[in-house]
C-alpha cells in the first residue's frame, strides 16, 4: 500500500481501529474512557430522575394545598350561608314595629 492510500477515510479509520486494538496502552485508555463515560451517564440519569421526582412531589403538594384552600372556602361559604338563613328566619319571626 502506498501512503496516499492511507489518506482515504475508510482506510484511515480502519488503520486507526486496528492500531487501537493492537496497542495495550490504547485499549487501557479506551477502557478507562468507557468506564468514566458510563459512570457519568449513570450519575446524570440519577440526577435527572431525582429532579423529576422532586418536581412531581412539589406539584402534588401544591395540589393538596389548593384542595385544602378550596375546601376551607366552601366551608366558610356554607357557614356564611347558614348565618344569613338564620338571621333572615329570625327577622321573619320577630314582629316589625
């Protein structure tokens, strides 16, 4: 093979792969890179999952708080309605002067 043949992309990539497979130092470096890369991917996925769970929990708490607020408002409205009915009933039973 001539030197110009190595300048073709297919042959250059093949030569680089063969050199990496044949070299113990290159294999060690590739292996370390893969291990660190996988550890990074796992850490990132764990962080994203944790963040998503925290967001979900926050949304759930906000929904619960809103539900309680609405229930309190409904209770207050019913109490006010009861008070209005009681007052109008007592006014109807008392003679007017």
